[in-house]
C-alpha cells in the first residue's frame, strides 16, 4: 500500500498541533517512516502564502482566501505530501481541506460546492484516509488559545506571538466553524474526538485508530 494520509482538524485551540506532534513522535518511536507537516504551509511557496493569509494588514476577500488556501495546498500536495506517500510514509497534516470548508464555507458563507471544486483541482488524487476532528466548545478553545498566546508572549515579544488574522474572528464565526466540522463528520473517515479529555487520553485514542487503519492496509 502507498502510505497513509491523516489530517488533524478542529477550531483554533482545540489541540490539533499538540496531538499531531504526539502522534508523529509515537510513530517515530515505533520506527514507522512518518512526516509531520502543516497547512497553510509545509512548502516554500505555501509558507509565503501563509504569511499573506495569517498576517496581511490589508483586506483579503473571502473568495481570495479560498483560492490562496487552495494554491498553497496544491504546492504542498504535489511537492511534499504525494512524494512522501509514494515512499510509504504516514503523513500527518495539521489542518487540510476540511478547514477550508469549515472556515470559508460554514464560517464565512462562501459556496461550499465551489470550495470543494477548487480543492478537488488543488488536491488531485490526494485525500485524507483519516480525519481527526478535535471537538471542543468555542469558549474552552478560546480560553486555551489565550493562555497559549500569553505563554508565547512571555517567550518572544513579536507580532506573531499575538492572534493572527483568522484567530481574531468573532465567537459567532467560530461557532459556525465548529458546527461545520461536526456536520462533515457524517463521512466515516472523520473521527470525532472529545478534546476536553487529557492530552494523554486523546493521544491513546489517536494511536489506536491509526494503528488499526495502518495494520488493516498492510494486511490487504
Ligand atoms: N487535551 C488538552 N487539555 C488541555 N489543554 C490542552 C490540551 N491539548 C492542548 N492543550 C493546550 O491548549 C493550547 C492549544 O493547543 P494547540 O495544540 O496549540 O491547539 P491548536 O493547534 O488546535 O490551535 C496549548 O496551550 C496546549 O498546550
Ligand atoms: Mg495549531
């Protein structure tokens, strides 16, 4: 089989990056060839697009936002993700296409079918085998994000220690994004995890699902 592609999804502060790193470290520990990457970014041009998306002082229109995320994704998929999967690696990606549907579709109200269409072009043949959805209330997620920002600020007093363009959006926006993610969990590839649990308990569930799917693929 050709690798395994796993995306980590959820609203800001839900614990995606924490779990993506824990999962990657556990796989490396088991000597399973793996790659940890993130969106927007994960590739030189895609990281430049990330700068515009997250830190632009000028207005980025919703439609433009959709296209920029998709452009970054196209670079990332073809130059990084696809080659790693061809080498049989497990690819762990911190955010992927479901974030585009949740944030720009459900959150900003851009037509969802158009976003899917643009992203089908951007992704080519690549789609996640497993999508972990870390579900947390907007209140709890914002609380965690705030604490994370404060601890970052005490380390580096830079512009990027503060909230980015997307993180600065309203409570109502995030409510729509969370509900959108839950709506997409009707797809059996999307696994909802209760993000209120401890990082260790969530990690155990993640690894158990990854190993199950990975072993299943190996035995085919
Ligand atoms: N299960 C958890 N319980 C409590 N706090 C958590 C948990 N997972 C992560 N955190 C903390 O919450 C903050 C946000 O986590 P992070 O992984 O950066 O979220 P995301 O990448 O989804 O924005 C961090 O300060 C992190 O240490
Ligand atoms: Mg993160």
